C-alpha cells in the first residue's frame, strides 16, 4: 500500500514506497528503474515455471513461491526489486511480513529477459543478487527458450550451466521445463 504523503519524500526509497500498488518499478543501488508490462512470451514462460516449480515446492512442503509484482526489500535504504519469480525456503519465512512483503534475501530468483533491458538482468541484477547472497539465480531468455543458472559459492556466483527449455535447480534438486 502506498504511503500517505505527509511531507515531501527525502529519499528514493520513500518515493518507491509511495508508488501505486502493482507499479513495475525497482530501486537498485539508489536508482529508480521502471518497466513496461511484459509481453506474451515473457508471461508464458513465467506461467509455465510457476506451475511446475509451484507444484514441486507445494508437494514437498519446501516454502513459498511468488511472482512479480511483489516488492522484495533487499535492504531498507537503497535496494527494492520485483523478481519475476522468487522462492523462499521454509526456514526463511520470517523475511515475509504480515502483508506479504519480503524484507530480506530470497533463496532462489528467476528473471525472464525482456527485449529492451537484457543488460538489466544479465549484469545489474546479477551483481546485486550476488552481493546480497541469493543462493541460486536463473536468467531465462523467452525468445531463445534458454536458461543460464548461477549458484552462490563462497559469496560468488558460480555457473551451473546453460540449458535449453529447462532450469536445473541445485537448490531444489529438480529440473523444471518451460
């Protein structure tokens, strides 16, 4: 829910928190990024992955799976993102507040590339997720139907591999096609 304007915002995080619910916006390194709605191919891939990963997570009672737009506050001052898909393990449920907002680092993040901002997910967000300690990060190209995954090892992302039409999650110990 947007905050009520009592005084002019003093920080970009305050501006971010005032945006209407559902606004496709992220605050990364104290820079505000806004995005248009994703196109059909993007949505199809997200839906397929949500169904397959969601069924697996639920069947094995592993935690919670969420999809954008959902604000994820990696910190409370400079970084709030809206990953396409995120997983939070049962052991880390405490980072989800009573309103369903995430204040902390998800265990797994999946970003589906958009034609106009591939660099955003491939470089900017990859560095951000690595710095904050996301355990597993996947980047999916909906045009080529490919994925590339990274697993956090010694505070650095190590490649899991590149795959055609699937995600091979080490964290979940399962392969998901899309």
